[in-house]
C-alpha cells in the first residue's frame, strides 16, 4: 500500500471532518423540521416564556427611541399638530376678515366721494335751470313782441353759454367719478394682494385654492364697478 504524503494526510483529515460536520448538520436540520411539523399539527408552537415575563421589559418604543442619535426627550404629540392647524385657521380667517373690512371701507369712501360729486352737480344744474327759465321768460308770447332781433339773439346766446357751462360740469363729474373708481380699484386690489400674500405665509390653503380665491374676488370687484357705472 502506497504511503500518503503529509499533505495528502492533511487533506484526507479535512475532508473527513467536513463530511462528519455535514452529516451532523443534516441530522440536526431534519430534527428541527420534524419538531416544527409536529408543533404545527398540534395547533402551533407555544411561547417559551409567559407574557408576564416579557412585560417586565416594558414597551419597546421608549427603548428604541433612546437609542436614536440626538433624539428629543418625547415623541411629537398630535396635540401640537392640532394646535398648529387651529392657529393657521384662525390666522387665515383673520386675514379674510381684514380684507373684507378694507374692501368695505374702500367702497364706502367711493360711495361718499361719488355721492358728494353728484350732489354738487345737481345743485349747479338746479341753479342753471332757474337762470335759463328766468331768461327764457322774456320770450313769452305776451313779451317777445316788444323785443328786437338783437335782444332775442342775446337771450339765445346767454342760454347757449349756460348750456356749455353745464356740459363742462357734467364732464368734470365724469372725471371725478372715474378718479373715484380708479381709487376704489387700487384700494381693493392692494387689500386683495395683501390678503393673498398673508394667506400664502399662513399656508392654510394650497396655492391652487388661493389662486381661485383671488380670481373670484377680482371678478366680483369688476362686476361691482360695472354695476356702479350703470
């Protein structure tokens, strides 16, 4: 029989040891699988430790929380989140009410300015109408016969002059009403922009809803202006 070298002997020993290890692993695995099947057939495996033993360790969440780096002392609470949402809602409502108050003030100022200008013109027109009626009285049938052509022409010239003055007053009223309208639009749009800017910072509504709100208010303002013109 041929004698093995030292290397061959070492290789043979390693192979034998590995074969023995595999046999032990296979037998152990088979035993574990058989045990698992038996437990499943008998209604499931039972815990090795009663629940009372596990309860001695307490809840795992605080222990995991303490292991986190730079973890705060307590987890965030829903109370803080709800308080933040309520605060946003209140600030949003306050911004809306402030806008409504600013818009109402601008409308009142516009109405006051327009009414004052219209009242001034009405007073002028009444005075002019009385003056024209007095001057035209000389052209009555029982008085016109004593007037010559020059006097009659002078009456007509005076009435025409007063009509031109009245027309200039009406144009002035139109300019005042236009200026009041421009101021109304400027004030309301400034209030609207301020409101939307504040609501963007508050972030109670998303950007799309804020844009729709701004468009609705701008359209409503334009409709009010058209109604005033009519």
